[in-house]
């Protein structure tokens, strides 16, 4: 009876892991790995479209922005130009003063190391832009939007010894309102100060609203993996509801559920390792909205927009109002994000195990500050965790050693009573009682540790510092798979070695499951980042060493139990 229970537990555990992995893929906006359903995301653009035709929001939250401008605006040709700091290379468009491309100079492209990583882009293959403008309030009217052509002034690059670069976009008078947008870029910073000055040029009072939006297509970034999933899509943070991710599919189906109004927080677009975010100061009222944008063939329904709308107090004739905002465009470095605004560090999303993952990242960062190598830091962190869980592991391995010691007696009894299953189960329970062995004693101590190692997995998968970080020998990027598959092969061997050291279950089906599950699990690691594979190898090697020592001390010589299929 006990063998049947253990077999059932193994099957349930294995199937649960498959379902858990499958649902994790779905939760992060990817297709299910094992049970794929119909695709919910927009397909990739087939040809060049017209990204500048993205209309202003047409939802109930954000009033429609009228792109109609004055005759002077229509006559002014729009242009694009580049602006550079030591960490950012930006392309801005005089149409709306929008940011239409952002290269991160400290981060190479994942597929072509000779090029810079591109976050924002407006091309035939991708749409991802940061825009802002003014729309009408209760009094109505047509004001300067991201479709209004503006006049740019200011330097285009940081001079030697200069720490700030200031660039100004001034709109024409549209409907009695003029918008002056000032970008301030700082050396070494990924956050950009964006000051919006709304000027009432008319003699009558005007009611206006400032909007800030991020527009991007619904496709996953290039270079993603089919074997592990990371989130791509919008996110919202408010003090009331904290961090909320909003799937593209929910936006398209009008089922998005998030906080719609707040006086704090931000809206963002998140992808693996990087994000963009519009941030308004605390105390400024803002309405939050997300919608799918149809920009016409061939890119119909491919774009999604995360927007903040800040209603302004009525402006008297000749009066003006200044709203300071920040635009973050950069890597998800935890310390940098924490310093910018409360809750921004949650863009580096650890999921449900954040309470465990954050201390693990803190410890990993401290180790790295001493070792100066992320690969060896991973090894050292796993070593510290194994030391912390030494007594739990010792209890588990002691239980396994006892099972291994009585295994010959169990096998002899099973052969002798193979035609009497009921008597076999009774005899097996008698042997366990006499030998004081708990068959499940080796499982519970290990189960307790599983959340910690899953949290560490999340840390290693989401830490941008691993991107492009070398370890040693042929491993030049811990965020990329091993180019020669040597680490995954070694991991598979250590996994099989660890399995062979465990006592062979008496039940043949259970014995097969003990080999099939780790082998199937190991296959996925051939496509995992090297840093994750290193973490698993270290854990395996230390577990094997501890198990070997405990077995020897208990007088149970280590023996390899090879599979019999």
C-alpha cells in the first residue's frame, strides 16, 4: 500500500510541476509550453506602416485629442534628430516633441553585440514611443498634442565636463494654448526630467489636461526563449493597489482591471531586463487608462497604450501652469529604481516570492561587491544557502540512507510475496516500523527549501547585471545559453548522478519515474541562461557531496542505482 501511495505522490508531483510551468508561461503573456492554446497576441507587422498615425486616446478616460493644428503648424515641416549622453542615444521628433527611439549605450544588442540595445523604436518592425500633449477639459477645444509640429532648440550632445543637456520644444498657439516641453538629460542617468509648461495665450479662461503615454506593439522582444517566460506588457503602480501588471490580451478584450485614478504612482511598459515609465510627482491627480490602438493596415490592432491624464486647474487668460514629470528609459537595476520613486523597483518583478527574492538579491549583490564576478557570486550564494539548510538536508539524506540500507530486505520480501499484495504491504509496514524508517522523511525537508530556490531562480532570471556579464573560460554572458552546451550537459550528468545515489524504489513504475522526471527537466536547461545552469550545477554538486558524506558516516556505502527500463 505504501508503494502505491509513493507512486501516486510522484505522479501528482510530476504532473503538478508540468501544469505549474504551463500556467506560469500563460501568466507571463506567452503561449503555454505544454498545452498551447490559440494565440492571443497580435501578429508581427508584415510591412512598414505609419506609426505617426497613432491617434490620441478614444476611451472614456482620456478625451479624444484633435490633431487639427493651425495653418502655421501645417506649414512647418517635421524632422527627427538625435540627442546623446554617455548612456543614452535618443531620437526625437518635432511632431509633438515625442521620443521615437532610444538606444542604451552601455548595453549591447542580445543578437548582434556590435550594436546598441534599442528600447524605444519607430520602424517597420516595431512601434514603441513615449508621447505627451494637451487635450481639452470641460470647456472643450483643440490644443497642442503629440501630432502638433513644434520648434526645437538646445544642444544635441553633452559637452566635455558638462553634466546636463537641455532641449526645448515649443508648440504654436493651438486653440489659445501653447505647450513648451523641456527635456533635461543628465550624465549617467536613465531618467529624464520633462517639464510641461501650458500657457493660455487667449484672453479667456481655458480648461486643459496634460496626458503622458507610452505606445508600443504587442509583440514580444526579439531574442526571447520558448523554455522560460518573462513578462512583456504594461504595468501600473499606485499606493492603493501597489504594482499591477496588465496583459495585452486583457486590454484588447476590454477586461483590464487596475486602479483608474490616483494621486501618486506611474505607468510603465515592461520587458525582460528593461522598462520605460512616465512618473508624475506625488499629489498630482491623474487618471490612468490602457487601450488597444488601431493605426490602420497593415499594423491594425498591433499597438497598446498606457496613459496618465492630469487635469489642470482652469487657466485664466495669459496664465500658465507647469507640470514636472520624469521619463525613465533603462535597465531594471534595483538600486537605481528605488532611488527614483517609491514602487519603481517593482518593475523588476519577482512574482509571488518577492519577500524571499529581494533578500536573496541583496545578498547576491553584497557577494558580488566582494568577488567582482557574477558567476562566482552565484556559486558562493548557493554555497551559503546549502550551509544554511545543512541540517534540513542532513535529515533528508539520513532518511534516504536508512531507506537504502533496508532496500535489499524490502526487495527480497517483495519477490517472496509478489503474489500476495495485501500481505506484502503489511510486511513492508512492519519492516519500516522495526527499522524506524519514515519513507517520506527524505521529502519534507527538501520541500521546505523549494520556495527559496524558486525565488533564487527568479532573481537570476530577472537581474539585468547578468546580461553580458562574463564568468570564466568560454562563458562570456551569464544571461545567454552556453554556446557549446557544456554546462547543461554537465548539469544533466550531475542530476543523473544525484538520482542514482538515491535508494531505488521497490515499485518498478516509481523507479522509472525517478529517472524520467529529472531527465526531462534537464533537457530544458540546454536553452536556459548560463547563470541559471551554474546555479543548478552548484546545488547538485553540493547535494551529492553532502549525501555521499552522510551515507559514509552511517555505514551505508554510496552505491549507484542504475535504471532498469
